C-alpha cells in the first residue's frame, strides 16, 4: 500500500444521459491525472476497475469511487454535494481528490 496521493484539478460537471430515468452527474478527471492514477493503482483496482477516493469540493468532503471511462476516470458527484456547493451541470468544479485504500 502506498501513502496518500492527492490531485487537484478543475473540470466541468456533466450529466450522464444513457438512462432517461436515472440522473447521474460526473466530473471527468483530466487525462494526465487519470494516467497517473492508473500507473499508481495498476492491479489494485476494485470491481469494474473502480478506485476508492476521498474528495473535497468546496467545504464538502466525502468518500466514493472513481470509475474508468473511455479515456479517463469519472467521479460521481452526488446530489447532496451539488446542493451544498450550489453546483449545476456545466459549472466548473475545483476537485481535491485523494486515492485511498490501494
């Protein structure tokens, strides 16, 4: 297990439209951050290639997982976070992301 590794980046909040009945909102990690995560985590990824993280957006801190996508990882941003931080789809979000448990 490696010590805590943290990344900070800005990225737009976007809505996943694959399902009409479910509303999932994400931030995509910049490609260079995703490449570094993949290099660090390697075979330690969990189911579906997910990686456990602790995230800070504004004053809100929570634990979740990032998931591999086409050429990056995506970070789900739950409704409670969006509400607390007054965020909406299209807003640019400052993300402080720490890899945990790998």
